[in-house]
């Protein structure tokens, strides 16, 4: 295999790691938001899931004829802190 064929984006190190480090703080929040998105598919009363707008996660619920807004704070450095 020539050197040209062995080059791949999968083998290259990133030029900087700032984005990866910044995302670590949001990984847990992303998992919680993904859970709410699954709930969105299952529960008809959950109408919308917003991320990083008015709070970490904002949920819009339909309760009878009213819309209810729920603000969700997601903060954790480690799972054992929950």
C-alpha cells in the first residue's frame, strides 16, 4: 500500500481540541435532551423540546386547552452527583 493510500481523515489528529473539551460539559445535558426527544415521540402532550434557549432545556406541554412551559436545568460533573 502506498503512502497516499494509507492517508485517511480517521488517522489525522485534530488541529485543536477546544471544541471537544467544551462539549464534555454538555454531554450529560445532551443525553437528557435526547430522552425528552424520545418522550416527544411517545407522549402526545409533549409538543416541543428546545435546547439552550431560555434554559438548558425548555419543554412545551399541552395540558387541556393551556400550554405549559417547563424549564429544565441540567447540571452534573459526574453521575454520582445526581
